[in-house]
C-alpha cells in the first residue's frame, strides 16, 4: 500500500515519512532509500524536508555504512540543526564510532528538543 501512496501526487511529507519509517522497521532497506529520495525530490523546498536525509542516515547507519550515514545526517543537520530525528541518529552514529561523549551530547539535545518523547 505504501508503494502506491508515495507515488500519489497528493502524498504529503507525513505520508512519505510514515512509509519510510515502516520500510526501515521491516528491514526493507531499498524501499526506505527509494522513498527517502522521492521525499527529497518532491519536498526539497519545504520546511521539514531535512527529515528525509535523516531517514537515509538511519538506513545507512543500520547497514554499517558509517561514511554515507554521516554524510546524510550532517547534510540534514546543516538544513536544520534542531531536528530530533537527525540528532538521535547522530547520537547512535557517534556511539557506533565509539565517540561516547559525542553520542551523549546528541542524545541530550534530542531529549531537550523532543520533550514529548516521540524519539
């Protein structure tokens, strides 16, 4: 169903984000990557589009492609340094690199920006 949704002209950023989230959860890496790139292309000039870079960073981090994950996460953070999804994944990335102080800093920033606990 999500495959059809992301290609609908009226699909919103939230629609595509939800489809990417479930693709990541279900370990459908290629779907998550493709849908993230659709989101970037479709919403490039919209506020909040940096989340699609966060999803790409998340996918590549879980695939242990640290360099590519870091590039996407850092690009997203240049757009919006206060995006909780990006900061959370930056924290996980720093932990994977065994930079535990950097991880802690990013986790604390995530919590301070995301008081409702979504991330």
